C-alpha cells in the first residue's frame, strides 16, 4: 500500500511540476514538447493547473518549483533524449526484420535509462514535496486516497464478455 501511495505521490508531483512550468512560460517561449505514449485525458497542462489550483500554491511556491525544474532540466533532458533514440531504434524492428538479440540489448539499455529517470524524478518530486505546507501535504494525501479509491473501484469492475456472434 505504501508503494502505491508513493507512486501516486510521485505522479502527482510530476504533474504539479509540469503545471508550474507550463503556467510560468511566457507567450514568447516555445511550447513544451508533447507527452508521448501517455493518454492524459484532459491533457497534461489542464491536469497540472487543476492540481496546482486545488493545493492553492503560493506564487513563491510556484517560483521555487520552477527553479527546481530549471535546475534539473539539464540532467533530465539528455535522459529523455536517450530514451527517445532507443525507441526510434526499436521501431525499425517493428517495421522491419525482428532481431531478438538486438531488441533485447536495446531493451536493457532502455531499462537502465528508465531507472536513472525514475531515480532523478523521485529526487525532484521529493524536493517539490518539501515545498508544500503541512495543510497542502494533508490535502495531497487526501487527493491521493480519493484517486486510489477510484482506481480500486475501476480495477474491480468485471470485464464484459465479448458479444456473441
């Protein structure tokens, strides 16, 4: 249970960080690159604004969170670029001839990069979490508990049988 709560906290803080960054950008700056592989429903930016508003972050908190993101960007960007390059290499084995040994080697490289990303993101999320007030932390935990309850209800629903033909 603690592991699930930590994952939700990490996911929330990632979303919160993105919200702060998105909100702090001016019109002159380029928009952030699109998120890949993850359907985010109302969109990552909308979700982040929602969470930032729910926690009622102060301008100082937003500024500090933006500073953390800017400080960490030089570390995270190369990791994401490496992961993307491996994804592009893997695509050739989907579209062309499959070579299990080469795919396995690329998968191992990707796993190492993903592990490094997870470590960095968790450290960053911890820094962001430390910026929250006690009330905001309590509210975040309640939001996580509500989300977990919704996920449990969703996961416990029975999968409908395929239609008869």
